[in-house]
């Protein structure tokens, strides 16, 4: 982590021999066991770990001390010894005391799902903003685990004053340092948030529609982004291959320009610390004109992944048109239209692909593509343009003949159907969206329509 360091003793090396354990809590539902184990292995691979064994354990009554039952802990310890493992990953959220007790009983380092994802984010963050967000999330996570993470915390510093009492314990000092550092990071991220807000305001005044790519991690968002923009954003078959958001201009049929935004991928049980820390980045989604939900349609858990993405969008306060408000409360924000892009059709069997094609044909807001081969990309571009211009309506506008700037704006942001000169005025029939019409009206020079 940049800017803040304590002498941690729980760091693990790349390539460490790792055992992965998935506790199956009876009341939990969603992913099946095989898919969740595969995702856990993918997360470990993303940080360069060598998973030598993975298995699931049914947990009927979670234990406060270890989460898992006593017999299960003994079995895991035997597995660790047999495979000479150096690290145990528990694919669930552990309390600090559960983590410490498991380490004591099994004899190796233990991390939970949150800690693993934080480590991945810490390694992948490439920009200064990304590093700030990851560090804040990591400190938030570690703040309650100091008693476990560092062995020097029981020492005490000498006090001040005439009596020189026991003074401030090391754990109290470190907690204070973490609090101070987190406060500084929050101030810096608030500056980032203001800067992003200014950029969004500038884009809205420009203005061009913004399309945000969202989806489960490894669904192919960055590959699609590169295909549509000609960029070289990192796109590998790894979970969380990219973290930092990227924005590029693209051209769409009937539109002069649009902005395409690639965002961090989502995952089930995404740590709340990360959602909070990355809120400034993910707010780009909340300001989009259109959300493109990229799905790995070849994945056996594609539907469960879809539900997780929509749940995280709700947590971010995105009022997605597809999802709607299901809590009975009136939404303050206007709904953002969502289309689904079913990616990786090149990996489907012919029969499955045919069945999905029939389903997609019945839904105007679904496109089937392969970001790798380019199959379906042009049809998707037409869908994006159609969705962005769905609410367009025709307007008749009069401008002074010398108002070239506003005339150019109309050509860029609408479709000029007819243009005639009437004395010193231009009569322009233009088709454009309600949003662009509102932007046009905000210009002081723009008269109202007839």
C-alpha cells in the first residue's frame, strides 16, 4: 500500500501453495458449489497463488470461534499438512477472532474472501486514484484486526509527564495512525469526487451521451471496450483484470459522438469496504445515459451473476430502468435505460446458441455478440444508437443567421432534417432527444421552439 505501512506479518508470496475452503452456510443461496469453488480458484489465480486443493464444507450452525465445526477444522489441518500448504483461503467473511483461531489451530496464514479481493485490488490499481481507493478499503478492513495482524501491538510506549505512566499502548497508537491516514485519504478522494463531478458537468454541457459498461468480472467488458474503441485496455482471462475506469469516444449510427466508459467488474459478496471506497469511480455509472450490462452468457452461472450485478447497482443508488424500484419507494433519480449484451457466444454449442438467439430476438434490449471475434458488434452498435435516440422528437427552431456555433451544436447533437433561411433567421427542423433539447434550452442565445 502506498503512503502507509505497518510491519505486517501476514503477507504471502506469489505462487504460495494454497488450500481453498468454501463454507456452505445453509441459509445462503445463489451460486452452486462447483461454480463458487471455480470462482474462488479464479480469485486466487488472479493474485498468483497456487491452489493445490479446494473443497466445500456444509455449515449448519456457524461457530462463533471458527465459523467451521471442530471436526472440519481438524480435517482442513490434515489437508494442509498433506499438501504442505502455506496459505488457507476461506471463501467467506471471517471475523478477526475466527481468523486468528483458525490460524492457531491450523498453523498457517488464513485470509478470507474480503482479504483476498482486497489483495487483488491492491496489486491491480494502476492510477493514483485507484491506489488511494484500495488503500482506504484495506485500512478500513484492517482497522478491526490489529490484534491479529501485528505481533508488536502488545508493547507499550513510555508515557509523558512527571509520573511517566504506562503511556499509549502500541495497538492504540496504530489505531490512531490508521484513523488519521483514513481521514486524509477520504479528503483526497473527496477532491477526486469533486473533480469527477466537474468533468461530468462539462460533458453534459458539451454534450455527448455516456454509455457505461458494467458486468460481472471477466464477462468481457474490457475486450468489448477495446473492440469498439480501438484501445488497448488490459483484457485477460483473469478476474479483476482491470480496475481503473477508462473513457473513450466512439461513433454510433446517426450519432456524431458518444462516450464509452469501462468500469471495474463486479463479483458476488463484493466487500462493502470496496463499494464504499470505489464509490467515486462507480458514480460514473450513475451519471450515464445508458448502461450496457455485459454478461458472460456461456458461463453456467450467468443468471446468478446477473442478479449480483443488479444488486450492486442498487447499492450504488442506480435506478436502472430494467430493474425498476421494487421497494415501493418513489425514486428520486430518473431511471437509466439498461440493455443486456450476451457476450462469448463463440463458446456456445450450436443448439444452445440457437435457443438463445430465439430469446434475444424477442427482446429489443438484448444483443448477442462475441467481443473476441466481432460477431454481432455492428448490430449492437445499431441497438445502442436506437436506444439513445428512442425518445427523440422533432423540433422547429429559429436562429439568427450568424449563429454558427449553435447551428454546429445542433448538427452534432441532433439530426437536422431541413434548414431554410427566412430573412435574418434560419428555420431549422431538427430531431433530437429530450435531454439534448433541455441542454439546448439552457443556452442563453437559444430561443424557444415555435
